[in-house]
């Protein structure tokens, strides 16, 4: 149905508490990208917050593929699928509702916007900021107030993202994972409760291995970040953004780096294989 016709109760715990889990899955050539990985993360997250899965894996696949198909005439073959599961509609109480309360499921398709060409020429600006979020950042939950405030802070400073620092270590972006090229090695912080296990992050580590780009998972300090040869931000919809200005200072020559160019080619080839499959 058109989104204008969709109705959700104001007592939905997603609305009242932000008590929900979500995913964002791109589709290229009408095919969902890394669907198994997204569904595995979704299942892990629902378990982590003790929420009933509204669908089994095969049913998820059917529904999501059908949404992409039905939206082909409206949005074309490159779509972004947003899905959200909340703990359902119940009288307001912090504790969980009775077990008969069914989860609410909302799924929508929007056209996937092509990234501006200026990114490959100029890159983007980012700021660093203390990570003000809670300590379960591995859960992709709809309570995103910390992330929202951090992203807005970046916008207010004419940057596109805030790179977060907690206890002397760089964690991730407000809505992205982080990579830094340090002494020729592509480094991303290890998974754990302080960052989201990004689907794009994992794919980039896979591609690095396949194409012999030295890479590893290791902690990064703010001083190492400041000195990095390249800095990238990764996410499903923005892919790999080269950060060319950090806190108002150029990253090396202030242009997207060579390794970013290589990785972007590999990433685009990987997408193309899905379209052709
Ligand atoms: C906090 C955070 N970290 C990382 C990511 C990147 O995850 P993915 O590559 O699965 O889109 C996102 C995505 O929106 C995010 O919100």
C-alpha cells in the first residue's frame, strides 16, 4: 500500500519507547544485496532484545523479494528496503507486554539514490566526537537519538558524518563503520558491543582479502586516525565514502586515495555480479 495509507497505533512500543529493531537492505538490478547476512543480523538482534521474530527466514525472503518486485514499476530496480520490527501495541509500561502481544512489522521501499559524482573527485568531510551512545551499539535498534544528535552535529559543522571516540579508541561513524589506511594496512576496529557489525564492513574485509589488499581488525586511536593515509566510512546505502577532511584538516593531499579507488572498483564489480546473476 502507499505509505500514506499505512496505519500504526500510537501505543506501538516502537513509537512510545523506540522498542524496535531494523535493517536497511539495498537492492541492485531488483536483487537484494547480501540478504542472508542482513537476515542473520536481524535474527541476532531480535534474540538480543528478546523479541519474537515475526517471520521465519524463508518467509522473510519471500516477503522482501515480493516488496522489491512490486516496487519495480514505481522505484525501478535499485531500491533501498527498510524494515522495522517492534515489540507491538500494548498499554504503556517499560516492562515487556504479555506474550500474546504480536510484534509490529513495517517494510518500505524507497528509490536508492545514486551517490553524487563529486564524492570520487573530492571526498567528504567528517568530524570526530565523543561517542555519547549507550553500550550496546552492536544492536541495530530504532532508538537512535544518540546517533541522530551526533549526525546533526556533523551537519552543523558542514561535515557529513561524526566519527566516534570512546575511551581513547575510534569506534565507528554515527551511521557508518570506519576504515583507516595506516602504514599501508587497511584497518577497521574489531566487532564488539561498541559498534554495529556492518554488512558493508564485512564485505570490504572479504574483498580486501580476495584482492590482496593487506587488512586487519585492530583498535585505532584518535592520533592514528589523524595521521592515517586514508579514511573511509562504509554503509549499505552510502557504500564507501572517502573522508578527505577530518575536523577541518585535509587528510593527506585532501583527495580520495588510491586504495579507496581500488576498493570502490571491486565493490562496484561485486554489485554488478549481483545484477547479472
Ligand atoms: C551505527 C552504524 N554503524 C554502521 C552502519 C553500517 O552498517 P551496514 O554496512 O550494515 O549498512 C550503520 C548503518 O546504518 C550504522 O547505523
